[in-house]
């Protein structure tokens, strides 16, 4: 069973400091896949944004047994796949009318899960909608001193949930997994789960440059909860001995939800790609009732190591059991990769070899389903990345756990970031910065156990002068050390504008990687900071390297709209898109201090009404709400630039071979 319970966030910044400090004190090494967050026995909080009343309090502790008692293993998780129904609430009356307690007699429609209730672009739908989901199911049996939680992989945007008329909690983070305690679950009897979802933006919401999807976008599962929980679980790699030996750093937070003191033991079983198995036990001090304690332990991985890389994405099986006495309270299973990513003198290295990035960014957006990805959709995304020869992809938010698993297995690296995008106005306030840090925390916890995640960017296209933009500077000063402490196996980055004639920024020297959004020759740029002339790209990159010689520079975003057949001199023509791709790689191939580039994007995606993206559109063009910089059209049609990108990605510069 893969446990992904997210019963979290005690004061999140204090927890970050605790976990980060533990990582340093044990000489932490690294791989991982974190699925959860911190918890106390009264409140359950999703990785960032979920709150609910816990039903786990009041479970009595028991003395250690001399032999494993009956029910010493947790029950299997229960996938809530079928039987869901949906009801639109266009006038937003459901809360007033008590639909959370059940709404019989209304016209509910059966839906498959996952489900998006706003799956097609329409100009009026961006303002927000409300939808209700209900599921009637027979409750699983509940062994003694155990309970259940309802786990959601992803709900966009705001969720409220009820079980048998009792409110379980809420969630506001549209991209992070979260769990709510299944308080009032009726074992062996009928149960009614109701979820209200809306995709309304609030006055303090962060801006998003993609469509405002809404619905239950990922699987829903009943997860068992024991007397002890291990939340914020991360398993991360650290290599030594010239990449021939290494450890797994296991991090998390233990919480005793029982009424008695328990003595936790963490058991880690590691299975190599060849099938050899090793097991380690780590005993923790006695944990009083209701108490929480950070845990960080290093598990040696015996060689010869099978290293994870795009060429050979070897994965180790890792089982983490949280034990009290002879009873397994929690059982987590995941895949880890032994790999090391580093920067030396501004150059990226993976497992000691120079790393040249070449790939395309993605959005979770498939026609007719939006981000409610099926298994087939995930296979399509990975297959398309492979077909273009990408060794990396990038996203503006935490990708779905199932998609990250697939990228791990495919050997496709990930440049991830929280949705802190063009966010300087929100970052001016203390509340806005706190929300941004919560989203950063949730993103890193969700991705840190995946070997594919090599860069944790803390934001995208913020002010080009953060040193003198107080709110942005304050956020970065907190976000950079938080990211480094939560995921010591990844690099910390920031995606920046390519605007010219701004002074060097001191805060950038604290980064490992600087991503550059390069639109020289496409957009005009800001007043007095023009990027209209493509020939300015190479001088800008040279100046950036001179300013930040110890940071790895990469073009983390560049692209041009491809909408119609036309002249290569006309923005919007397929020929211009292909020429832009060729010219950009022609520049990068002559700059040995650069570390590659990521095209924006692999596929077209829905963005909203009136979007032109800098293209010159024919007279009478009907705006379709699509972002057309993709190498593949929204309907799956391949543009000419796709084959060209595959050729360019396959041809490494001589200095990077």
C-alpha cells in the first residue's frame, strides 16, 4: 500500500525550521517522495491549506506485546473510484440549503473520477463556478485503535467536505494533496460523502496564467490512520565515494494520536533494482500522548549503486513502517532514485557528469478533461516528452503524484515551482508572503521524494529588482533557505525576466540556479528595458554570467506562438516558431557557461479570453482561449517545430558532450 496521508501543518515555518535543523544535525543525505504534512490530535491540515476536525483523538495506547497481535498490520487503503454523482450549483445556494447533509430529490448526474466540472473553454466560465459531488459507499471495517482519513490527490480550487452530514474540513490549495479525518465513518454500513468545490478567485488570490479549472482532479482514497502517524514523509538521496555509495535520508514528523505514551520505531526496507533487500530499524524516544517530534535518519544503500539518470532511471523500492510495540501503525511505500545534482562554477552536473537541459514545459490540461488526467493522459504526456527527446520538463505548480511517478520511471527530470507567479502585489503583505511560503512548502513536500525533481524554483517572473522590492525580497529571503532545508537533494532556483538594463541583484547570489524567461525578439519588454531585438539575447546571457558566475544559468522558458501557415518573418506563423527555436539554440550552442533550455510548452493549453501571446493574427481570427506556443496543438496535431525540436535536443553542444 502506498500511503499518502496529509494530516499537517502545525505552524508551518516552525516545522520547516525543525525539519531543516534535523537534516543538518544528522549529516543528512538524500532521495524521496513526500506525501504528507504535520499533525496534531485536534486539527488536520493538508500540505498547505486543508483544515478539519480530527477523529483520531481518544485512541488509547497499549503496552508492547511479546508477539504480533491480531490486526498488527494496517488495513489496505480503499479507492473511492465509482458511484460518484455531480450536481451543478449555478446560483450558489447549496450551502444555505444544507446540501452538505445530503440533497435527495435533486438531479444528480453520474460522473467518472477524476472529474472537472469546467472542462471546456468558455469566456464567461473564468469568473468561477460551484459544483457538488456525492458518493454513497459501504464503510470499511475499522480495527481497534485505528481510524480513517479521506485523501484527495488534487481538488481545484476550494473544497469543503462532509461525511454523513458532519463537516470534515476545507482545503484552499488547488495543487497539493490533502487529507481530512473521516470522522463519523460507519463501518460496514452505508455512508454519504459530499464535497463542495468552487473555482472562485479571492481578492488575495495569486495570479495564474492558465485556465481556471474546477473539480476533483485526482483520485480519492480512504487511508487508514494508526495511533502513530508519520507525516511530511520524504525519502531523498545523497551520494558519496565518487558516486559509488550513498544513503537515503528519511525525514518526517511523528505524532502520537493516542491517549498514552508510545515508543515509536521506524523500520525502513530497501529493495534494489536487482531485487536485493535490506532492512533498518530506528528507535525513537518515548512520545507522550498528543505530542509530535521531527525524525531524520540516514539509511545506507549498499552497492554497487544503480544510479538514476535520464539514460538509466533506476528506482529502489522503499517501505517505511511506523511501529509501536509489535504493531505497524502506518505503512508507506514509494520509489526512490540514487542521484546527485550539483553546481560547480556555474555548471550543472548529474552524478558527476555535465548536464545539458533540453526539454519542454507542460500543463495538466487535456481536451475535454482539463487537469482531470486519466492513466491514458499521463501516458500520452510522457510519450510526447519522450518523442521530442526531452530530458526535462517544467511546471508552474506541483504535478499530480501519478504523473511524477511516471516521470520518475521515464527518466525525465522536473523543474518545479509553486504557483507564485507574477506575484509581487500579493507578496507586499505579510499574509500574502505566508500563503506563498505555504504553497512553496506543499510543492516541495509533494515532490522531494521523486528523483526526477532536480530544481525547486521558489517563484516565476517576480520583480526584476527584488533587492529593492521589499515584499518580494522578504519572501525570497525566507523561501530560499526553506527550500534548501526541505529538499537537500535538489537545487534551489528562481525563474526571472530577461529584461535588460536592470542592476545586478544580491539575492540571486543565494540561489543555485537562475532560470531565464527568454523572449528576446518576441515580446517588446518593459519601457526602457527592451527585449524586442533578438540580437540582445547573447549579450544579456554573457552579462548575467559575469554577474552570477557561481549560479547555473539556464533558459527555463522560451517560445513563440505557432497558429497558421505563413512567412518566417511573421509572428504567429509556424515558420516563425521553427526559426525562433533554431536561432535560440544557435546562440546557446556558442555559450559554454549555459546549461540548456526548456521550450514553453510541449502542448497548447487553455489560458483565457483574448489571448494573443504576441502573435500577429489574421483579420477575422476567432479567439479560442488557447495558448499557442505549444509544439503540439491542443487537439494533438504535431506542428513543424516538434520534429525540429527533436533534432535540436538530440544534438548536444560540443562543450556539453
